[in-house]
């Protein structure tokens, strides 16, 4: 049966109503040669043939299973417990449905509630939403919150914040009365506090930092929250969430908003996504938080029940006063992060962070001994660090690839002045043998 079961008489009536004689009349502005193009399609394939074809196509991809990868810069290779994959693969959770409606199942709402609780504990702030698309959109949304909360016109962003995040913030504010201004970083890669203070004025709604920053450096933010708050501005901090297992949290730094990428919390790289944006705020900003919040309450029988507490969507009660137009989230990714953090616990998160810290420190100390490469061994880092090459990085990268090693990420791509410098990342997935092999091959470049 046709999907639209219109009779010939129905079609005739419709055409008469809109004033044309035939369907062809509706297409008269389209050249005849384009109306019925011939599509060259191969013959149909059997299921085994389709599987063989897809396998062949998939083999064109190069993954971290094929190469020894030291890539980072916002997407990281981490070990994912088998138990987590089993949990998120259950049919109760593995669904295309986006839980933003009040009738979402109790199990899904509880998972979101648990995720929110874990994120508040990890970041040291009060209220978490149910997640965002990724770190870039979460950070851009934090800029909107600051602008609307303070009723000011400008966001001040550290140039050491991930370039993609900064680009997303600029995109969000394009066509609005709001502006973005950046402050620089020192030669070492640490934020330039002098430049920050020179640009901090009464137009600034919020100041955005990243620590560890894009270069992997742990920033010293001592006293900055007091200065920023004295100016009437908000302090926004984005961080690799695993680093919070051993370093000061956004809450301990005095930040008002913590927003960033949650991919290190049990999500694989997956060629760039889907990822997980986390968004956590102080209690004073709770009603400005974008997205959804799952809450704990009681039903009519006095039993524990979960519900959507706040929904800052434009079609709900707040409408034009809503904090954001975003109405979907990464529920399955949030569930994965929730399972990951629950399986590891406080002790496990700290141990993973310590291993990541140690791996990067070890690799940096080894590279420091090579004659054609330089690193700053005195900077506090997490996961990744900057390497200065005395040879063109393109040549180094090519030679490393020939040995099935991804050397790192070129910094010149994002910062033209950082010529022949690259970012190297070492997580808990790299053994001592792997780290030593990297150094051995790099020494020959």
C-alpha cells in the first residue's frame, strides 16, 4: 500500500486548489534534463558480500590499533573497562531516543542524576546539567551564561584555550551584540597574567581559562578568581576531567562555571565523536544552566522518583528567557562516563590520573636528552607537552609514520608563530616499551 494513499480524485482536487494542472507544472522551473536523472547503481549484494565490502572499506582507516599513537590535543586514547561497555550496550540504554521529555524512563533519569552527582563531585561545583554535545559547545554555552548573567558585552578568553573551543565561541557570538577578546600566553606557554589584567574591565562578562591548557601545562590561577569577581565578572574554567583526580578542581580555584570535554571519562576517540560536553555551575547560576537537570523527588506513594527538574528550552515555560536553544544531549555518552567513574571510584580516578602524569613526565625527560629536540622539563604538565624540533616537523612526522608511529600534533597549524613545534601526548595506554620506542625512533629523525 502506498505510504500516502491518495486517490486520483484526491490528487486532482489538490492540484486544482493550488492552481496547476499537473505535478509536472510544479517542476517547470527545473530543466527537463535534471528532472529524472539516471542514477548508476551497482547490482544488489548479498549479506556476506556487504560484510566483505564494508570490511575492505574499513581497512582503509588507520587506527591506534595499527599505529603507536601519541596524538592528543583534545581527543585522548584511554583504556575503557569491559564492564562499562557491557552496561552502555544494554538494550535499556542503547537507544536513539534523546531523553529531554518528562516521560523519560526512571532508569534513564536515574543514570543522568548519577552522572550529574559525579560531575559535581569531580569539579567541586554545585549543579551539573545532563550533558552537552561536546566540550566546545559546552564552553560556548558558558560564555552565553556569563553574558546574560552579568548583562555585559564581552568575553575574555585565554589564547591557550583549545583553538577549536575558541573558534566555537566566536561562531556562537557571530551576529550578536557580544564580542570575544583574547589574552595571550608567555613563551613558556603559560597564560600571560599581565595581558589578562590589562584587558579586564567593566565590559568583561567572564574570563575563560583552560588548565591543563592546550599545551598540557597546569596553570597557576592563584588569586585570579578574587580579581575577576571584584570586577563583577565570572570565572570559567575548562579542564581535562581526569586531571582533577590529582590537581585542584574548578571549585577550589573559585570558578563559577566548569565546562569542557568529558571524552577522557570512558569514551573512545571514534574518529572524532560522539563526545560529551560537561557543564557544572555554582548554585547562584543554577537557573541559568542550559539543557536539562534530572532531580530526585517522591511520587504520590512516597517512593523515590526521578524527574526532569529544570528544562531551559525555548518552547517550555521560560521561552525567550531560556539560557540556550540546545535541546538534545549526549545521554548515552553521559551514561558511559557515569559507568566509568563509578567503576573506578575515587581511588581509581586518582590512580589513572597519576599514571597519565607519570607517563608524560617520563617521556618528556627522555626527549630532553635528544640533540635535535627541546622540551621545558620544569613546567608542570598533565598528559601532554610541547616539543621544539630543530628540524621541520613535517619531515619528522613523515619519518615517524613510516615506523607506524603518530608523532604528535603540529602546533603551527593553530599558532603560526610556533613553527616546528608539536604536541606529544602519553596516556596510561602507553607502556614503557612503547614510550622508549617513540624516543628511539624520534632520535633517528
